[in-house]
C-alpha cells in the first residue's frame, strides 16, 4: 500500500499542520510513505501511483483553496482513498454551503437567512423576518473573523449596501488577532508561546490577502444567547472529543480567542447525540462542529463546521466520549486516528 502525504517540502509547515503527525504515525509504525508536492505539474499522474493520499490543506492558503479540492476529488473519482474526502470538504470554508447541507438533514442549527440582492434584504426588514440583534457572516474565514453582530435595521442596511457594492475584505485582522490573544493569555508562558507564532500568522495573513473581496450576498444567522462559552466538538467514527472556548470580555464570539477550558460536564448528551447523528447522516469521516448552547433552552446549536481544527488543543481534553456518552481517558489524536482508519 502506497501512501502520499501532500505538502511542499520547500515551504515551512505551519505548526498545526496534520502533515507533521501523519509523518510521525508512519515512522512510528514502520509504514512507508512519500511526501509529494501537490503544486507541481503532472501531479495527478504522480498521485495515481498511490493508494492513500492525505492533505491537510488550509483555508488561509489561496493556492490551496484554488486547487486542493480539484486534486483530491479527481483522485477520489479514480478510486483512491483520500482525506479529506468529498463529503468532508466540498463545503469547507463556505458557511452558506454548510448551512444548505445542515438544513438538508434537519441538523440543530440557528435560523439562517440568505439574500442575493439588496431589495430582498429591505423586504425582509420591512416584514420583520428576523429579530435583532442578528449575526452577519461572510462565507469564508475562521477564528471568528468575518463575523459581526448587527443590532439594528439601519446597521444591517449599511452592511448590506457594502455587500452589494464594493464588498468586504475577508482577510483576517492582525490587530484583532493579536489583541484577542494577548487579552486571553493567562500567564507569561502562554504569552511567550503565542508571541513565537506571530511569524506564522503573518504568513497566513499574507496568503489570505490574495483572496477576492466578498460581495453579492448577505448571510445572516439567528443570535443564540449563551452562558459565556462555546464548544468545538469533534467526531471521528465512534469517538467524540471537545474543546471549550470562553467568550472574550465585551464580545459575543469565542472562536479564535485562545481562552480554552476542558470541563466534560459542558458536553451534554444532547450535544453528543446530535453531533454523532449529523456525522452519520452526512457521511463524514471527520468533522469539527462549533456548538453554542442556548442559555434559555439548554439545547446545543451547530453554528459552523470544518474538517480541520487544532489537534493540539483537542489532545488537551485527555479523552473522548463514545456514542453512549461514556468517557474514555485516552486523548483523541485525530491525525493518528484518520491515518489508522485509512491504512487499517
């Protein structure tokens, strides 16, 4: 069995890249593999020589988002085992696509509204189609980038006017990222570790600035009141783990702030059951769900999904739930889990 791990060896890997643990997994288990640069000409012919292809591509890399899915879907169509597969990633970093998909299986999501011309927004406001505040999102971006709380009709009309004219820049804000990470650093060690990752963020920012401005639509999501946190829930096969994320002071967003916690009691059976069911219904190999727990009803609501996430942060949970809600004291190493399931 021939295994390919895709990345350009001439480029510095991001510290969170799953290519690093994939290589470690193969080395520890004496499994032969080859690193292949996916950006070269004739790469498809090269990759057709392999049985399993693994690629942790990034939504902040312009060239990844330009061609990664095309490469992987071509290989999957030719009968190769790939990760992420079509079902895991055709909707990656597209919140509108995620919403359509989740609506199709009646997953527990907030009410969503999408408009493709300014007159439709004006009509929705006049008809009181939704309550304020409402959350406005661009299709792409992670870590709470491109997410805005809109508090009034006038504010929504101003936002919509931009979306149907000049559009909005989808690149993450360096100031926003830096300030939120500084505020959430609980000690000097954490602060220093985050400071060391600034060059990585600058590289990601440079890549993200290559993307086009977002325009031509308005995507809104019902605001869900919460108790000051959200959850990253990860499902791989029969295992589910989590990351708790505190909401920043004076904010409504938790993702991207870096203020993490691990309290298993926050992961309710309702959340466990709905996450497993959604993964089953949609045929996901691996999925990370952003959940907000409604403070008024206690019901978990999925607000976004992504096949990729910080496997380092997930390891710190030091265990996982099974489908019956039983906890197992064994960290869930997702890249290892994926490699093991695919290689067998």
